[in-house]
């Protein structure tokens, strides 16, 4: 698993919004780091900078291990992403959605099929390869999105409010499975949420953000247990 380092990553947008103050952050190999904070505090901007969907202002650096990825676009970084709204292709089957990136990378059909089967098992959707995604529940859709993100064997998994669109019962089930999966994969993961319970349940460490700054960082116990 890869470590990630943000060094002096600030972000202002063209309209003058200062989304992030210069931010330093070290993410350990294989940990799940949660970015927690209220709407507008800069969580998604931070995640998008790690993904390569936004670039830090002059002087900011993003490193994956020893590699400076600051100017590399998303497809060169080896990141997988999962979003709140799934962003699946509605007219494709579950299998086609998961296989999409592999097909573009010209991974052979046999290998694709094997990986799709393995991924379906991993997210507990065995046997649903041929189902159209618009016939799935929200929880199942998010499992497909997760499988699709993992299909390209990313170095880093980025999750932006992946459970927010689900009702309470599904949220619980997907969260529990996601937790086990992140731990068994040992992949470096960054997880954005505004929900303290999710942060506590999923984070090895939690970064609390306020108005474009880190206000606290530590394990769930360090942050929430005050004897
Ligand atoms: P969070 O994910 O914590 O809700 P964001 O990172 O999305 O916060 O946003 C941080 C701040 O930057 C907010 O004030 C938001 O309105 C602003 N912002 C985000 N994206 C843009 C953009 N493309 N252009 C202008 N302002 C933006
Ligand atoms: P079908 O096999 O009926 O055409 P699928 O939903 O299985 O429909 O998806 C077919 C496409 O998606 C294939 O071209 C392949 O790229 C990929 N794919 C997804 N799952 C599988 C699978 N289990 N076996 C083979 N290809 C798969």
C-alpha cells in the first residue's frame, strides 16, 4: 500500500473562494483516513486534489510514496473513486459497469470476466452480473460502484459520502461490509463524510476540518474519548 503526502496544498477558485488554507497531511500506507466536517469546510476539494480532479495552488504538492503526482491527471494516478450518487451507467448491466474501465484498458475478455466474478463476490453481489443497474437497490448500486472502483486495482481508494444517499438500514449494512473490505484489502483509503458515526466506525484516523483548515487529527479514541 502507498503513503500519501499533501504539502502546503491551498486552493482558491476562480471566483475568489478560498476553499483551503495551505494544508499539510500525511496518510499512512493502508490506513483509512476520514475527512470529517460540516458542509463547505473543504473536504471534497481535498479529496479532489488527491484524485487529480483539482490541482493545488502554486507551491502545493501531492506525493504518492516518493512519486510527485501534483501535475498528473486522474487517469495517471491509480485512484479509484466512489461518489454519493453512484455515477453508474444506467443502461449497462452490473458486469458491464464493473468491466468498463478494464475494457478501455484492453484487458482481455477472459481476465475481465474473472475479475468481474471476483469483485462481485467481494461486494456480495454474486449472480447479479447481468442485471441492469437501474433495477438495483441503492445499497446494491453502491456495491457496484465500489466494485467498479476496485476493478482497476487502484493504489488509492477515494470515497465521497458513499453512504449518504442510502436509507438507514442499507447504510448500516453497506458500512459494515465496507469496513471489512477496506481492512481485508489493506488499501490506502480516504473517506469523506459529515457524519460522526461513520467517521468513528470506519476511520483508522479522523481529520476534522473547519473552514478550509484541519482543526484536529487523531484516532477515533483520541478525538472523541475525553475522560
Ligand atoms: P465540503 O466538501 O466540505 O462540503 P467543498 O470542498 O466542496 O466542501 O467546498 C469548500 C468551499 O469551496 C465551499 O465554500 C465551496 O462553496 C467552495 N467551492 C467548491 N468548489 C468550488 C468551485 N468549483 N468554484 C468555487 N467555489 C467552490
Ligand atoms: P452479456 O454477457 O449478456 O453480454 P454482461 O452483463 O455479462 O452481458 O456484460 C458483458 C460485457 O461486460 C462483456 O463484454 C465484458 O466486457 C463485461 N463483462 C461483465 N461481466 C462479465 C462476465 N461475467 N463475463 C464476461 N464478460 C463480462
